[in-house]
């Protein structure tokens, strides 16, 4: 790998990254209560039917459908509650009081809703006709034993946890969370909580980056704030390499940066310094330092956010064992003109709103790559394609709603 003078399109950069890595996540067993947001390591099939037995979807009476015509009277011979089945059998002329979720008694093939009956001294009087199967949840109608419920490589969502619980599964084999080391570089940076001197700014990138990473169930290793000093940077990289699967840093990767940063990296591993045809986020470094993958984000806060979201996120999810992720995209109408020069794919910070029966998108705030508040006020990226020029109001644009890293 070497310096590349040529500009890469974002898809080319993503393709190059995908082709460089071969994910080999380690597996571990976790209790169901700790499985949320982890990536399932193996396919999980349903070990049993859900529901496990035919049961009532209503409060009412378990009956033989053919027997429960409007106007008929039935004798109540018992009760079935959730967790307390009726052990006898429903025979013609009889019924069993039944509650939602209770097991359907033998003999019955339908449930008549309480509201469609009158209680009489002997039993009930039916006000409606029924068909076989009415108001019954059949065994296996939610999931049948043997059905796939979780794919290998699936990131577990809250409802997946519930689904596994409904199957009686208490432990899941998942891929071990990735370890990602981060540090900021820059002599001008000061950590929040300390006073600023003239010419200094607060280090925000490290905090944004770590917060975004935490949405991906990543074990974050915080290596702090490193001075623009080759020895300090080399020491930070060595520390990161010994502990992390991936190293994510911000600043120090643009062409104009002091050469020693690149020299330091070149000594420790093989890094590409890419100019990616995207805005914000032009400079981006990617490569390998020992056994760790390295992603060098630009220093400008919005550029760091966009490149982490668009370039590093798919890499991290892929390394964690997920399929290479696809993004959700919408088509919306630009509600005002947007200035754009052809040449780079532009990730404008915007707001997506419903306007009548169409989606409308409009850029928000300053589109400078240093203005983090523009991301805070947005709910989407308006993605203006690389070759596109100015956009007139009313033109169709591609919109990427903010994903969970940015929500
Ligand atoms: P650089 O990549 O070092 O040329 O930095 C580009 C811009 O991003 C400069 O204005 C830096 O001050 C700013 N910057 C770099 N690192 C950070 C950081 N950790 N937090 C906030 N701003 C930063
Ligand atoms: Mg700098």
C-alpha cells in the first residue's frame, strides 16, 4: 500500500476497505439479558412451537363451533385460566369459561367472545354464530419448531431478545465485541473540564467518536489526547496496537500535516493516505498497524462524524460479523435551492420532513465541516451525488436518515 495521488470515489474507498479485511470474530456465550446489540454468531432455530398449544385469543367460552349457533344455550362445565387448564372435555351442549391465553380444552374448536353471550342460570345463551377456529391462536402460528428465528451475523434488537425468551433460550452465542482504541491528536486541544488558554479549543472529536462507537456495542479503549509530537504519537500507536482490533484517530491525516505523523505511521505499519471525493471528509487514512486496522479521520468535527458514519461504521460492523451493511435511502424533494459543485459527493446536513404527501429535504445551518451544530440540528444527510451540480428547489434528492450512530 502506498500514497495515492488519485482521488477515490466513496464507493471505491469502501470497496477497497471491504476487500482488504476478512472478518474472523471470536465467539462467546452471553446470558440473554446481556445479548442486546451483540451479533449472533450462529443461526438460531426455534426449538419449540410458539404458542406451544392452542389457546384462546379472547375472554369468553370455549365451544364446539357447530354447536354455538345464535340462539343456542350451552351448559358451562368448568373454567380454563392462563396457567390453569381445564382437564375435562367440551361435548355437544356444553362449554368452558375461558380467559385470554388459557389452553383450549379438549373437544372445543372455537371461542365465543363474552360480549356475544348472555349468562343464564344454566349456562350461556349464544348471540352469534361461530366458525371453527374463531378466536383461537393455534400452536406454532407465531413460530413453528425448526424455523429460523435469528440469522448468523444478525445484530440483536430488543424484539429479538424477546423472541429468544419466548423460546425459552437463556444464553446466546455471539461474536466478541470489537475493541477499538481512540485518541485525538493536536497541540491546540484541551479536554473538557479545563480552562482554555489563548489559541486552544476543546477536544470534541474523541467524545463524539466514542459516543458513536458505543452505539455499536464496541469496547472502547480511550488513549486520551496526544500532542503533535512524533514520539508521543508513536507511543500511542504502539499502545493501541497491543490492545485493539481497530484504531480510530482524528486529525493529522491531511496532506498539509507535518510529515512526521505519516513517517511515524509508515514505520509502524502500512497506511494509505486517501483523498476521497466526498465533502466533508476529504482526507482519510486506512491501513494496518500490526494486527490492528487503522482509520485516520480528518480533524474537522463534521468531517470526523461523516467519515466515521459512512466509512468506519460499515468496516466495524463487517469486522464484528455482520454482512456489509446497506443504508436506508429515501427520495425527497429539495424544498430550496442547494449550491453544489460537481466533483465530490456532498453529505449536506439536512432536515427531512413530511410535506403533504411527499417527503421534503432542506439543508440546515452552516455546511462548513467545522460546524458541529449543523449535525446536531439535522436529522438526515442530503446526499448530492459526486457529479451533480447546483440543485434547484423541487428537484429530487437522495436522503439518508440519521442512523442509530447519529440519533
Ligand atoms: P487537522 O486535521 O489537524 O488539520 O485539524 C483540522 C481542524 O480540526 C482544525 O481546526 C483542528 O483544530 C480541528 N480539530 C482537530 N482535532 C480536533 C478534535 N479532537 N476536536 C475538535 N476539533 C479538532
Ligand atoms: Mg492538527
